């Protein structure tokens, strides 16, 4: 797993590459906490994420809750394949705004 990021205006776009398994959860948590000090508006781009397990999903949910406590919000975009299937099976969309593309997510943030 690798993590990249960029700002589009005030919105932080986090790109996750590869597979997010329980072994990488600590690394992911650390990076997300670091990012949370920079902004309260985050889009997690899953276009290059090939797999996520339940612990990885838990990290995203915890991060979203942290942002919401600070008055922020998180959205997820571009999930496909196995990642999209995990999101469907776990009803992740009940907790998080999911968008088909990064452009759609940006529009959801009013950009």
C-alpha cells in the first residue's frame, strides 16, 4: 500500500494505491491523523486501491468520525472491483458519501 495526496483548493485528495490489509492499518492511521491536521475536507480516491479488508474499512470510518467531530467531512470516490464489492457488502454507503469519480466528489464538495 502506498498513499499519495494533493490539495484541490481547500480539499485534500488522498490516493490509496495497492492493497490495504490489517498489516498496514497502523501506517494508514498515522498518515490519516497527519492529514487531519491540514484540513477538515477530505476525498479518499480509491481508483488505484485493489483490495481493502475490514480493518482497513474501520480506519476509514474512524477517520471520517474524527473529521466530523471537527466539523469536517469525508467522501470516497472511484471504488471499483473488489473494493466496490466490500463497500456494497458492508453497506459503507450508509456511513460515507460514495461517488463514482473524483470529479463527482469534488462537485459534491461544491468545487
